[in-house]
C-alpha cells in the first residue's frame, strides 16, 4: 500500500491531491493543515475516498512526526519558510522522504527576509543548510527541493538541456503565471492571484543568487526587464519578464556556467506599476507611523490590492515558460529552448498554476514512495529528475495535457 502525505490544504495542495487521487496508484492521501475548514473544502472538491484528514500544526514537531510515521512520502505545500523548514526537520528525524514546493534551496537558505525562520542557537544560515543536508544523508532521507513549476519544471528541463552539451555556458528560465488576456485587461497590475500574494511581493524586493559573467553574484529583483513575443502553441503574445528568485540551486549545482538566473513572466505594464509602488516605498517591510499607529507599507498594499486581484467566476489563468540552455556540442554552438503554455482546465476546475505547480511534486512523491529516486540528502530537481526519471515525468505530464516543447538549434 502506497501512502502520501500532503502538508497544506491550499490551492497548490489541491493540485497535488487531485493528481494523486485521479492519476496515480497511491492508495492513501493524507491532507494535513491546522485549518479543518480548509481540509474539508479540499476534500469536498476532490471527492475521493483515498483522502484522510489530519488537523496539524507543523511547528508542533512531535505531533508532525507522529502523523508522518504513517506515510511513505510527503509533499510540503505550505507557503512560508517557517513551516517549510519545520516540516523538513521533522521528516529528516522520522526518516520520511519529502518533496518541497517552496522557491528555496534549503541547503543554501535565502538570508533575506527570514519570514519567521528560527535558526538553531549559535548556527548561521549557511551552517544550518549544510547541517540539514548532512542530517538527511545520515538518516537516508531524500528531500527533493523546490519542485513545482518554478522552481521545478524550469530546473529539470534546463538540467536536461545542459546534460546534452559537452560544455554548458548559460541557463536562463523565463516563466510565470498570468491571467488570460481578457481577465488581465480588467485588473490593476494586469495580474490575478493564483499564489500567496504576500510571497509574490516579497519576491519583488529581495536579491536573487545568480551567475553573471562567470562570477557568482546577487541580482536585485525586477532588473533585466525585457519584453518578448511568445509564438508557440498557436499563441502570438507580447509579454515581459524581469529577474526574481526562482532557481537558487543552479548557482551551486551548475557553478561552471557563465550565466544563470530566472525571470518571471507578466503582461506588459505590470512591472512598471510594481516599480512605481517600490519607488514610493509601498513594498517596504519596515513599519512607519501613520496617525499615531505603526503600519507596514507592504501589508497595507497587499490588503488593499488583494481583493481586486482575486479570480472571479469565469476567469482563467495561464502558465507560460520559455527556458534557454546554451553551450557547445562537438565544438559547435548548441542552444536548446523549452516552451510551455498551459491553461486552466474547465473540466477539472483546476487552474493552470495548480496543474503546473501541483502535478510535478505529486509525481515526484509517488516516485519517492516507490524508491525510484536514489539520490539522498537535499537534492534539487536538476540533479534527480534525469534520464529515465525525466522521461517518465514528461510522459506523465503529457498524459494530463501539460506539454513542453523542446527545440534545438
């Protein structure tokens, strides 16, 4: 009997649960959240007898470990660093393989805006990440790190492209979730919420690990802002992209590259508006006095804008990807591009973001439960979704109509 535990009961957890309930051989799917209402809503939406309820706060390590002991693998679909690292520690201690969806390389934790992450006393951020990796190795645990759409699909497609080259020179990911065009035109920022918006705003402010001109560095979010035409899968749309955090592991796992970073795709005009908010201080995280009270500008902006960005009935989203790997093969230049245009599924009711972010970790968790992934420790997607595992991943995604086009030139 194959059992998979999902930590979280939000939109992305629903995507994972739908896949496991309908497209896998997993027999029991645990849904764990401290919100019973969220669990009930998810279970009603999926409508499968495979689902089991666990009312759980993952920061309670003892209780979390007790729940984990009944499963063969787990998926962390929780949105914060605090809950991500808490569940990672518990899974390592109990010996449970796990997939995590956060845009974080837990072996090299992001040192900006800690979001409640509490480091062990006397341990630096860098020491903490390596400590977790070594502990996972000791306990024979596989922690697939940053598995979803971005990071995730971006990592293992670019990883595959680079493996086909004798020498890789660059790996650039361009990806993002956007509203369908008609839904974008009626919203401020030309954006629709399909992911925790507070976390989106955080990504617009922090620096991202990157390699530029052969040197490891950090790039401020929203730089390298460019427009492009997406003309695959019958589309012909002008879009824009700018640097945000996304593939932090590549800086360490592909350190020989001359250039690597990720850019998030949006409709034209989005980033000019965000830059204006940023220049006005509305994305700052430090409290300011307003009429005798302390308020955080970013929290005010999020509270004011979020209701205007929520999907309305009939609104659909799209997930777009254009990744480029460049290098050499047999002494000649080689470029491999990966394209995806995935739309919300009217039949299942799942958004494109739920499909592209939820299905890859669900597939990976089933692989872990069946001991198909041999790597141990904290392992990013580019280092474990490869060869026959990569082929199986792509075949299973294509079966649910998530298509990735590979073009070599």
